[in-house]
C-alpha cells in the first residue's frame, strides 16, 4: 500500500512538472504585436532599444527609399508611427499593405530589421482561354 501511494505521489508530481514546463514553453512562443496607437500610448514600456513587433498599414504617400533603407509610416487609422526599415522589404511591399515589423524605438522612430506582409491565403489559377476563343 505504501509503495502504491508513493508511486501515485511521484506520478502526480511528474505530471504537474510536465504541465508547468509546457505552459512556460507555450508562453515564450507567443509573439505579441502592438498597433501604432498602442505603441505610442505604451511608449514608456518600450525604451529605445527594447524589441517588440509593430503591425499596421503602410500609409499612402509615405514610402521613400535611400541607400537600401526604406522610410514610411505605419498607421492603424488613429495614429501613425514613422518607420526605418533596414532590411530588404518583402516582394509585395508597398503602400496600403498590412505589415508586421520586428524592431525597436530609436529617437522616436521605429527601426525595423524584419518585415512581413499580410497577403491573401487563397490562390486562384489564372483563367485559361476558352476553347471557343482558341478557334
């Protein structure tokens, strides 16, 4: 009886430990991002150099390129954040495109070294010319 009770205690302790590490691992894998409004209102929580992710829409008319670096503004419709992208932008990057940027504040500018864009998840093959049109 005593051996069975000890086994049960050890089994419960082992399961509890496994659950604890699983939860810790899952929390560290979750990546949060801030909208431009959240980033500006929570500026004190992210001093210069502290990394976080910023997501929003590239504002129309704000994109410029110089020396392989891109400057633009990311907006959520309520607020805008100036961005300096030091990496090569994704292929479909442009105005009115939703971006997810990884970077940090530096003197009031969000400096990013990685940019991802949101795109449609569905793919439609191009329409082939109909048999009648081919003649």
